[in-house]
């Protein structure tokens, strides 16, 4: 989620599916969280 705002503006400008964008961002965030939890153990 480095360039969330920029990516969101591009998605809106292109008229693409915003739900898919949020799904992808949520997936990335959850994977990052799980990856950091694995490094603790």
C-alpha cells in the first residue's frame, strides 16, 4: 500500500472496478500482517 491514493485516483480516472481495487489492497494488507506474524515465531 505504498501509493494507495495515487493508485485509487488512477482506478477512478480509468473507470475500473473500485471493489476489485479495495479487495486487492485488503489482500495485500492481510498478507503483510500474516508475514510479520510469522517472523515473530
